[in-house]
């Protein structure tokens, strides 16, 4: 499944208050797929499971002082491997990003004082690849070493824990 890139003029998109939404397959995100690549992710994509998709909404807007914004909302269901027990582990992400679009003149981006950490600066571009932006944000939101929240199973030892060699003798003691 090879999706063509979704290219937009981000400044015009924001000026027109446009909105796009859709579903992106993990198979169309090569860098992200590499992070998730396992027998589980491969098999899930082959059978079309909905556990390996990224839903997105991109909304453009202009505020009262003529600043242009993009709002990106991502909902992703991904399959990865628990680094503790090495079994399948689903991850659900709900992400929201706000971008202030800075107009570029002679390769200088106009620096705007941003009051909040909730807004990132995005350079104005006539060829912004939306799928690449989505892939970048999902990769940055992924846990570095995903592990299950609950105990992964009785057979898994914590690092440094050694089995007691005399545990078998305990069952021989008669009370």
C-alpha cells in the first residue's frame, strides 16, 4: 500500500481555514514502520487489523492579528514489542499540536514571540508534506523502550534477580 505524499501550501491552507482528515497506514510510514517492525506488526498489516493505523485531522486558521496557524490532531493505534517480556504490546496515542506559520523572506524566518509552549513554529512552505509531519510527530511521541504497565508474567525475572538454587529443597521439608 503506497500512498502518495499529501503536499500542501501551509500558508494558503491556513488562510482558507481548510481542513483535511484521513487515515494513514503504518506501512506508508517507513521510518515509523522500522521502529515497530516485528512479526506482530507485519502480520497485523497483512490481515488489515485496525491496530496499526494513524487517524489525523489538520485544520488551518487565522487569528485576529493575522497570524496563521495549523492544528494537527493524531489518534494512533500501533503494535510494538514489550522490551521486558518480548510479546506483542499495543500502544494508543492521542496527540494534539499547534503550529504558528512564520512567513519566510530571503531565507529568514520572522521570529514571533510565542507566549506558550503549546505552539511550535513552522516555516511557511508551498510544499509541506503532511504525512511526513504526522510520521515525525508520532515517532517523537513513541516510548523509547515500551513495557507493559502490569507485570509481564511469572517467567520473566527482573534484571539482577537470580533463582534460588535451594527452592526445590523447601518442598521436601516436612512440618
